[in-house]
C-alpha cells in the first residue's frame, strides 16, 4: 500500500490537506513530528510521499520546508493543495478565557491570531509547539506549560477540549499552501496551469547578481509567483533564492530559461513542475509560446544548414 506522511499529529491543517489530496485517498497516512522528519522518511524510502506546508498568505514561506527542499538528497514537488485556515482557542473543561495566562500553538498560527490574543487575552504569553494539533494534544494530556491552545476546530474536538472562541484569525482570508513531496522518480505531465519550483545558487555575491537571474525569466515572458531568499548556512550573507514560476519544464520558454540559469548559476536545483492548485491557465504571450520557440529554432537550423 502507498504510504503518505504528513506533519502530525492527527488534527493538523496538514492532515486536512492530505485528506483533500485525491491520490492519497486509499493510501496509509503516517504522522510525523516535524517537516524534517517527514521529508527524511521520503528520502529514506520509509514512505512514498509527504504533504508539508510551504507558504502561508499571512506569514509567508515555511522555513523548515524551504530549507529541506534546498539541500540534502533531491526531492520533487508533484502537487499542491490550498487550505483555508480557521482557528479556535480551546482549553480543558472548566477553564475560562479570563483564566488563560499562556497559549500554546505553532509559530505560524500565532502570527495569524496575535492581534486577537492581544485584544482578548492581553495577559497571556505565547508558548511555541511543533504544530497546532500537538498543542491541543499536549493540553488535553495534562501538564502542558500553557492553559489554552490555538488549533483547528477538528483538533479541539478530537482531544475533548472546550472551545473558548471561534474564528479568531486576524484575517478571515488566510490560506496555507501545502505541497506533495516525493522522490524525483517521475514528473507530472503538463496541464496548462502548472508551476515550477527551483532553488538558485549564485556563483558570487556581486552587484546585479539577482537581476541577472531574473532577466533570464523576464526575457522569456515567465512570471514568478514566489521569490524568497534563504541562507545557505555556509557563511554570513550567503543566500540562495527559492522561486516558483508559472509554467512547466516541458514548456519551451521554461526549458530555455532553466538552461540559461544553469549557465549563469553555481547550481540550479530543480524541485519540480506540477499542477497549480487554483487550476487557472497560465497566460502566455504569443511571442514566447512553444510555437514561437519552434519557429525560431527552425529558422536557426536553416542558417546553420543552408540548402536543406
């Protein structure tokens, strides 16, 4: 049976993303305590794939996922899932909101409810946990260093906690993006609404270095949907760039751009081409379409081989 890992325990938003991923419907679902543990299990063939968070509309990129994909044995993103985020604050039976002096949750969740907490529980401090669901589980088990947990409604229900307040997110439109990560043994076929993820390492730190990388994309009409710098951990000021592009590596314009990036970068780590969760077709300028590139290639061949 196919085995899918996810950031656990049960009741996390990551599990919700996994449950909505159709290819995983009949698979075994295996919880892990951290993103690193889940992705290590993929690399070591303990599981076939893992679903992990990569980006939040409020807090931005998830560092643990970005760093794990940028280093170590190569991994491949083969799909993505978008999950609207709704938080509750929950506590053990008999605890009132006025009694709360410490709140446990994941750092990304705390960033999304901090305004609510300052207004409704100003005396409460923050305690970091591995996930929102682990905060609920630890609280229910007793002995946790906090009086309440910020988590998904399902986690509060699963662990028998009482909900002190619903919909406590500072922004009602908050969404987290999750990616399906497997070993680089296959490539999803192009759909017309694809994304490609790469990590770029510069040859040297110099003026205009990032501009040179971005020009390879702009010249071919490729739009970026995400650009983040991450430390390489080699020395102070040494960064790589994690980028999401519109299009598939099989598209001529994307392939040409990757070849150019390979030429000017110290390393281009290809992390995958996969269908975008929103299903929106990529807008392609006719001058950068596959047809335009094919015509240009034929023209060049005619110059190189006159008389054919």
